[in-house]
């Protein structure tokens, strides 16, 4: 898409409950705002055009910050439905800052950038927290020589995007936000169930049905259990090594022996539900300098 003077920009916000019907409202922009969103959208597109390569979209792959994925739009009917609303921009109702019911379930903002040859849709996560009055901070403006909170409703946008659609192709920039915006978790949760079964086959889990339900309904837990089964050490990991780590690093995962079989007990309460996954994901190291034991949060090689 060119950055010519012929480009036109529009902005909408979309609201709706997960799994429910969504609706979009347009925002009338003054010239300064139009320039901001047009330049921001052009900057995102330029970044994508400069990318070395795009990976085919894999619902369960966790990309690095500089990796982007692509997919044909036909794979995501929920996005096609969103575009069907936004393609007829003039028919959208206007966004009202005082519409509390609409703001309650805000999901994303869409910048629509058009030129003579192409239309690009840039999606960005946008919730009610982007209204400054919803934050647990105070915003001050100067009026008549004194500072005070603004009289107007203020909404905060940035220059980034989580996903872009152009020419029937989807480009995913920030995957976690993209999956949340478009509820694109079906394939992830299915893979998480498969991964949970693989974990249970190697390391019996008491309350497995609760464990399976947890990892197939929480996106972070789903990503974690899938990652565990993809670690290169997973095929050779054995019960003795995991039990030793559980004891040495005081992971606090209960073990149960029934009919001579040792199981790890999964507990789903606050502060408990992550313990088993963290244990199996080898989130531990011993400092060669101090011999102290630590929990780690990255699998990047040093």
C-alpha cells in the first residue's frame, strides 16, 4: 500500500461478549487524528513489508517477538464476519463515550486504511481500560492557569497493531492479543487436550479430568502444556527425575500412591493450579557460582 496523499483512514471500535454477537461503532476523526492513524497504519505496513519472511500460521506455535505469521482469511470466519461489518463503514453507528453498556465489553479497535488500489484493516486490542478515566490514576490538564482532571472523555490509542488483513490475507503481529481478540483458541485447546493426555501417560495425574479441563480452557495453561510435550527432553523424562526435582526445589506438588502407582495430584485452587505444569516444564536451575536453586522463566539458551 502506498503512502500517497490519496490514502483515506477510518476508525472503529468493536464490542461484544466472548462467543456472542459483536457490534462496531465508528469514530469521527479530525484532521490531526486522521493523520496520526494514517501514519501509524502506514508504519505498521512498512514494518511488515520489510520483514524477512512470514511463517505459516500455527495455532499452537509461540513466535518470537520478531516473527510474524500469515494465513488465508478463509481460515478465520470470525474475521470475515468482522470485515463484513467494517466494509460498509458508513452504515455503522457512531461511538458514544457515554454508552456504558457498549464500553463494558470493548474488544478491539480497527483502523481502515484505503488508497486507490487497496484496503487494509489493522486490528488492535482495545478495552475499556483505554479510557483514561477508567485507570486508577489521574490525568491532569491545564485550564485557566490551574491543573485539574479533564472535562472531556479521553481515550488512548497507540501506533501498533496486533493483526492486519489485506488482499484476503491475514498477517499476525502479536499472537496472544490476536487470539484474544478473535477467540482463535479452538485448535489450541484441542492440542492442549492431546498434550494433557501425553503428560498423563508418562506421569499419572490424580484428578486428571480437572487438569484436562483447566488446560483446555485457559490460554496460558494450554500454551504451557503444549510446550512441555514439545521440549526435546520430554521423551526421556522419567518419574524418578521429576519426583527428585519436586523435592529438591520444593515445588509442593503432592504425590499419591494407589495400588503401587505414584501419581501427581493436580489441585485447581488459586496458587496451586500452576505447580504441576511448572514442575514438568523444568523451570529450575542451580547457580554454578552460589549452588543456590532458582526458578526460571525462560527457555532461551545462553
